[in-house]
C-alpha cells in the first residue's frame, strides 16, 4: 500500500529510456491534493496498470521530450484507473501519446479531462467517466467506447478542432445533469447519444 496523502509523485525521467511506468498489485492512494506526473524519454514507452487499486488526485502525463513517448493506461483487462480531480494529457508544447485502447480499462475522472495542444489521447473501448469538464485542444480518439458524464453538476465541453470532440457513445443520465456544449463549436456522436 502506497499512501501519498497530499504529496506529489514524479515517475520516470526524460533521460531514462522507456521510464514512467507504474505496475501496481497493491493500493496506490493520493487523497485530497497532489499531482502524479509521468515522464518518459523521447519515443519511449511505458504503462500504468496492474491488478491493484489505483487512485490519483491529479494525473499529468506530459513529458517534455523531443519526440512523442507513448504511455499506455491499463496492462490487463478489468482494471480501473481513478483520478479524483484533473487528468491532463500533454503540456501544450511537446508531443505525447496516451492510449487506453490496448486493454480497455475503466477510467473514472471525478474532475476534469484536459487534452492540451500536441497531446493525443485514445480513450478506452470500455467506459470513460468524467464528473466535470472536458476540453480537447489536442487529439481525442474514442476507440468505440462510451464517455459518461456523471454527477449532478454542469459539465462544459470545449475544444479547438472541428469537430471539437467526436464521441462514439455519449451518456449523461444523472438527474439534473447539464451538458454545456460551447457555443460556435461542433460536436459529433458517431454512436448512441443517451
């Protein structure tokens, strides 16, 4: 069991080949504050997964590397990765590729999902839950999964592309939930809008 409490955790190094991996068969908990930052070398590869329970407060995957490393979420089927606050992909300058399409873990973001410029996120073919806002200023690929906006608060959807965000299935069925699609932007649902 690794209880980070409110502390920050940095995993990996820009100078270490294929660094930045987390293999958890126990419990990782980051409670009410703190950020886990994943770094990797140029064109490197790493994964975050394992059979244990993993809960980050803020998860930032943003290597400052010359060429895009690939970070894979989930290392086997039936895994869940929890983010209590904000999940950030990219640093708006350097390229990074984050994919959860290999083993399709459940990803539960109880705050915001932010994909920055030059960040690419391929979602799970399973379930991606988001409690608050989703901003796609990079590349979001749905991998035929379902994005569910849960909790009762208002969620703001925005992006810089055209469409701003393309979903496969989009679900928001919580009573009193409001989805606020940013004015002047186009959003697309290829599958089921529920």
